[in-house]
């Protein structure tokens, strides 16, 4: 499954990069995030509650930041498990600054399995895109404050 998005921030790339590396901001903006703790070496443990159609799951996940090129790009890798199934994937995040505004381009490739996958790929892509949109809207609001 592929989920992509493009988001504009009224700030230089260095400031947006700082925000994307701020674990408190990330934890506060990920929909359903109950916990985000550092494991060291750009790895984190997260607990995220997700509702997809009639399937609810609290995913325990390990997240890794890789291929970092501050403040231009990084890769986010995730592996998560719950009784509702599993999720495994990666997102390439690129920051493009143009005249003091930064566009964040996200290209994700995700595999989902178990009961949650039975709701269908189209619904899962919609939920994934909605979660991504809400996340970046929250970060944009934090940037303005």
C-alpha cells in the first residue's frame, strides 16, 4: 500500500527539520499516540491506538530514523504489532525550501496484515492518508505558536 502527501510550512527547512526531530511534538501530533520513548541510536518505541472500520488495535511499534541528510531528507522505518495485525513499512521524507517556505514531501510504502488488513486496501489507504494529514496539520499549528 502506498500513502503519499505534500505539506507546506511557513518556515525555513532547518526549523521544520527541528520540529520533525522533536519527540514531544511528534508524540503530541501522531493520532492515537499513547507513548513515544527513545531507545537510542535514532530508534524509538511507540504505542499507538488505531481504529479502522470495526477493527481497533493498540500497536506496539519500533520506529527508526535512517538515511538522515539534515535538513533535507530522512527515511522513517516502522514495524508494529497488535492483536489486530501488523504494520511494516517505510516513508521517505524530503524537505524542499523555497523562499522561506518549506514543502515536506512524504512517500510511504506500507504492508499491513492480520484482521485489520481484511477491511480492504482502499479503506486502509484512506485511513493512512487521513492520519498523515492530521499529523502534519498538528505540526503546522505547533510551528505557528
